[in-house]
């Protein structure tokens, strides 16, 4: 039994270069090293990796290298990056929720503040316009939501505007109803988060269903506007509020699994502001519709 041949030396591998130079032939542009000796150079500035994620979109599909509805391939191989990303998003989210429910408590329990905001409704309109402006900038502009400290400033303004709107709506409800809705919202968020971390059900692949439910809610809401001239219909408003709370609970599960990164679609680890924004919107909207659901009899 013969031993395998050893790899050639550098002199043996480049012996052809000397023969080329003797014959007045131009030498090759690269020494003819054996294949095991090649070192791949760094990519040039104009090089594009077809398997790299599209960083212009906050979403990615690790299962494919192509794109679909703005979603493209991404790698989540480093678990430490994912843990740090999730920790950062939840830290930002907790600060947002503390500010929001602190404003809700102030507007609910402090009677002079409650009367002031109810008699100055123009501030609600201003907060709504601020909310829409900052929301559109954070969602549509990739550079704005990734550039520090611009992203944090915009997110802070967005949170304050949304907090004022939440406090304004809560000021028109009974204190017990507000506290009940806060407690239910907290329990729902905890239950959904635990379910998403333990369940094998992939909500990220159900984005078509969620889009259809959102269209149903929008059309139903537009139809409810036409019932205003005929008077307030309590059972219809209660049913609509309950349906909206259920749909946004599904959206919360969808966004939590996007954050986890081990499903079909995931968030880019650079989109911590976008991730916190999505979760915050879901939680606040659940609180809004629970207020409408339990406070519809007032």
C-alpha cells in the first residue's frame, strides 16, 4: 500500500513560469500555485454579494436568497447578536411603555390635568399630526431610523405624542376601567410573548392573513362612520372593539416572532428602533380598543 503523494513545493508549482520566460512568452498574471495554496482576495468596492440581505428593508427571509414583497435573505448565525438585539429592543420598549402609562396615570388621577386636556382639544390634534409625521419618517426612511441620535430623537417625539393621545382618551373613562385595561393589556402581552417563545406556530408566514384582517377592520371602520347620523349603537361598537383587540393581538405575536429571528421572516439586527416601534404600536392599540370595549357603556 503506497502512501499518498505529498503536495508539490512552491518551486515545483512555479517551474512553468521559468520555462515561459525562457521562451520569450509573457508570464501569467498570477503565479500558478496549486489549488490548495490560493487565498481569495477581499471583495472589490463594486462587488455585490447575491446572498447578502437587503439592508434597505427591515425584514428578511433566511430561507431564500431572493426577495419577495420587499423581504430578502439574511443570516442569523450568531446567537449572541440576536440576544443583544432582542435585549436592546425590549429595553427601548420598556422605556416607551413606562412613559406612556405614566402619562395615562397622570391624566387619569390628576383632576386639574384632566380638565385642562379636555378643554384644550387642539393639543390632541397637534399630537396626532406629530405622531403621524414621526411615524412616517421612521417607517419610510431607513437612514433616519438607523442613524444615532436622529432615530432616538424621532422615537422620543413619537412616544410623547402617542402618550398624550393615550392619556387624552383615558381621561374620558372611569379610573377603574383604565386600570382594568392596563392590567389586561399587560397580561395579554406577557401571554403572547411566552407563547411565541414556546410555540412552533410560525405567524410570520401568515402576513397575507393579517393583511386581509386589517383590510376588514378598515372597511368596517369606514362603514361605522356612516352609522353616526343614526345614533350610537353600543353592541356594534363593542363588537368592533373586540375584533380590533383580537387582530392587534395577532399582530403582536407576528412582531414578536419577527424579533426572535428563528422563523421564516425576521428583522435585521440593525432595526432595533423599528422593532421597538412595531411592538409599541401593537401594545398601545390593544390598550385603546380595550378601553373602547370595556368603556363603551359609559
